[in-house]
């Protein structure tokens, strides 16, 4: 096939434009990104060659080589890994395989990423960082096990287009050549390359080599020096997870984390342990300091890198950790699993189950210790990852108690929005309070003034504020210290059980009016009753105990899910003067048009307080205006 001119997909054009025109402060990370890709290609070739030796092509000496050409102004990073076919290189470099592309591109323009462009590696688009320093990039690649004439040459000047043409390549693998911009020639210098490799890629398992010029004593003439070219290995290649913890410095742990996570910040916690007994493995795991920007995209790849006796088997082994710990990064090296293990085998492998349980216990134990010994650090972690961690309450019933101890929430008794644990909540419960009360919402400021809390505040009961969409779903069936969680916006709330006589009298007093409201709103609500939660507000809408929270309903609808229609219950505050006035009007004129209008207004008001839309905003506005006119006329005499 001859040379073909192709156009980048729109999102790649936008990405390249950001790379070229943004003034990033750490441009050297392009070396790390390309070296990391080269290492992945070698890992894949080494793994596939276990069952297909033809892929080796007689070359078992895996390595990544960096070559510079001062005159041409180029730096080339080569590997003898798996390589790519023509279709694969077009697919890999012509588009971004990411469903959240718009959000991703928006994230790349944020201050956080502009100051730390290393974060682009989290999105798997590190190759494009080449264009921060190069005005043209050439990729020559050949798939392992194919003829040397089946190579492909890819080239682009980041002008919105790229070319692909057939080529020849003697060895398998990929060469990435960067034609450096005039003001980026510093990356041709030996010391600069060594510095970057040491900083970012020291722990790459395969040798990263470079030809260097050295002076040596002449073997011909004594006392004379001669210049020779030698291939020098730039990285240590140490399998850090197999070393003893006492031999590893904090800086080494941190740099290895940055290498595997493509994160530029130090981790919040390091978890390094060796398991012996029914399953032997080493694990080096990290709790990140900041939530990855792509963690809520469906393509997010979770799970530590899996090694079997130092041979990398897969990048992300999701079977090794539960989904609610998907933020954990690291490596696991097993002595028991077979080298030819597949994802299918992993799903039903007893050794993998043992490793999963061991890792889960270790991570939860580390977080528990962190909460106990570094409350400030733990709270910072929780604000980043609490939304994910609490999923374990629902998905890991056997560890509900352990996970519950790690949860924190804001509450209405903490005016500054401070977080408290469930234990702190229970310890402060006044005598007579039997349940743990909570309220959901979208912001703390919005929730703390909610009318649903009026009776709780008067009684001195604290209420937990839950702002994540899944909170109601997660804590619905939870118990903590034998206390149930009860929503402040659902079910029948009776905080003052000594007022039963007073409540019964109010029900008798307003029975006829309640029946009228029920009849008028029978298509909208399932019931009308007196409220035990309102003190100042006239009315509100509540759900039954098992109903979906309004926030959950909105979330499911936004996801395109069919949500069953659950009518709400209208609760009215018998102590509010409006109902005495309505009762008097009802007794005077049962079919009063004004009375019907007031009932509709009350229902619309309840919808607004709940955060829902009213059916006819224009009619609501007109009714309110008419009421205002009446009051103004009355005041004017």
C-alpha cells in the first residue's frame, strides 16, 4: 500500500493544539511517556512469546535504546517489543479511545493540569506530549513475527494531518523519532537525558540504554587516552517490590509510584508487604493523594499490575481488588500463579481470591490506622475518595462494619461543615434518640436550611448531611452499632412521642380539610397526613421508607434508566396558621375556588421545597400575584 494522507480526529487536533500552544513547565515528561510505552510493548512481546517463540525472532535481549543525532536535531527512542501493524498504528495515534473526550479535554485545560502536565499520562495519551518539544514526529514500527517488509512509517507535523506508508524495518518493535524544535535542543544532551531517565524511569524493568563517548587508557600506547563509544545502561532496573522495606527510602517509593501511576504528586500511603502460607506473593500498593480525573469514566482501568515471578502478565488486574478500592495503584508479584494465566482463569482462581482478600484486609487496615494516627491526612484522603470507598457498604456485606468505621459525614450540628464519624454521631446522641438520621441534597448550605429539619433542630437531634447521589441507596439497609439509618425526608417521623393526644386532636380537627386536599390531589400524591417534622413551614412532600430518594431518581433518569413512578405523601403542619384559615374558609364555603387555588399553591410550594419542578410555573406565578394584589388592597384599606 502506498503513502496515505489522513486527517486526525477532531479531539486529537484539540489535544495537539493544547500541547503545542500551552506553556508547560515539565516538558521533559515526553521521555517518560515514550519510554513507558516502549516498556509496555516489551512486556507484551515477552508475555506472548511464552506461547509463541517465533515472536522473539532470535532476540531475547529486551531493551529500550535512546539515540541522538546532533546534526539532524533528533532524539529516537527504540524498543524491540511487540510493534504495531498499519491498522493498529492508525487506530492508536489517529484518535482518542475515550468516551469522556469532552470532559477529558476540558480537564486538560484546567490550572491543575497546566501546572502538572504529567497528569496527561492518566488518560493514556502520553505519546502526544512529544509535540511539546518536537515540530515533527516519525514512528517506524513492525509487528513481531512479521516480515521486515511489512513495517509501517507514521509521520506528523501536528498540523491536523498525518501520513502512513509501507516501510522496511530489520528488527521488530518501534522507533519513535522526535525532530526537536530549535529551542528544545537541550534534550540532545547526554546529562539531560540521564537526568530525566533517572528521575522518571529508573524502575523500568528493562534496560534503558544509550551510546556514550568515554575516554579510556590506550591499549597501544602507554599514557595516552582514546575515545570509545560504549552502550551504557541508564536505569537501575530494580524490582523494588521484592526488596526489603528497610532497604527502600521514601523517595524511592514515591518515584516508583509516579512511574506506575503517571501521577506527579506523592502518594498518601505506601503499603508494602509479603504474604506467605496458602499463597505466596509480594505487593507494593499505594493510596493516591488525589483522585484520578478519569476514575468515573467507564474506561478507567483498575487493579494493580500483575507479575508472576517478575514476568509482567497484565497492566491492570481488576480481579485483585474490589471495585470500591479501585483507586489503589501498585504491583502484585505472585509465586503461585502460572505464567500463562489468562483473564478468564483469573476470574475463578482460588489463589487470586486469596490475594484479593489479603489486599482488601491490608488496605482497610492501613486506612483504619491512618484515621487513628493521622486524622488530618485521613480526612483529606476521605474528601477525595470517600464517594468511592462507601460503595463497599453495598457491595461488600461481610466488611460493612469495617468500612462503616471509615466513613465521615457533615452534619447540621457542625455549623462550619466539619466532618464527623459515625462513632462521634452515636456518642453525641441524646437520650431517647433511637435512629441515625440523615438528609440528602446537592450542597451543604442548601441542606442545612431545609424545612425537613425543623423538628430535629428543635429536639436537639443531629442529622447527617449526605451529598453524593448514591448515599441514600448505600445507607438504606445499613446498621451501625445496632442503630438503623432513617431518612429525614422519608417515612413517618415522630420525634416527640409524648404529644400523641395533641396529634390525635389535630387529626380530628382537620380531618375534613385533609380529605378535601386528598381528593383534589389524588392524581398527584398517594396520601395527605399531619407532619411530625415541620415546625415553621406549612407543608412538605415525603416518600415512604422504601422509596427512591429524589436525587437517586434524577440520577437514574439522567442515565436513561426507567424509574418507577412513586407518588409522594403530602405532609401538612397543623400548627401553621394557613390551615386554620383554610379550615374556616372550608366550613364557610366547601366549594370555594380560592380554597382549591390554595391547595394547588401548597402542593407547588412543597414541590419547590423538595427541589422538583412544578407542572405549571405560569399558573403558579399568576396565583401568587393574585394573592399579593389581595394583600396589598387589604393593606391599602
